[in-house]
């Protein structure tokens, strides 16, 4: 059965875990979490040149960082 989602609930899912604002140029880390491009670029580096995931606080590979086209499109519609 399909569950309807309110716009408010959807907007909550579109918040960057770093700046707590709606994603700006969302990028996906290797762990699958999303953040704004400017926020990802400001993340501290872990050992061996990895980024620290803002959700799990564990190191993830720096590249490739993929733009999240679907999330960017959803944000434009809202």
C-alpha cells in the first residue's frame, strides 16, 4: 500500500545534515548520504584522504562524488 507524504515531511528529508538547509547542489558520498556541494567541500579529511561522513562520522572515499540529479529535480519542483 502506498503512503502519502506531506510536503513538510518531504522537505525534512531534503535537508543537508551539515547546514540544515534544503540541499544546494546535492552530492552523494560513497556511503550514500547526501550533502550540499559547498558543505561537502568543507568537510574535514579523515586518514588517507577520505572525507568524514557527516551522518556516520566515518571515513569515506573522496571520489567520485556524484551529483544527485533526482534530488535536485525534486527540490526545483518544491
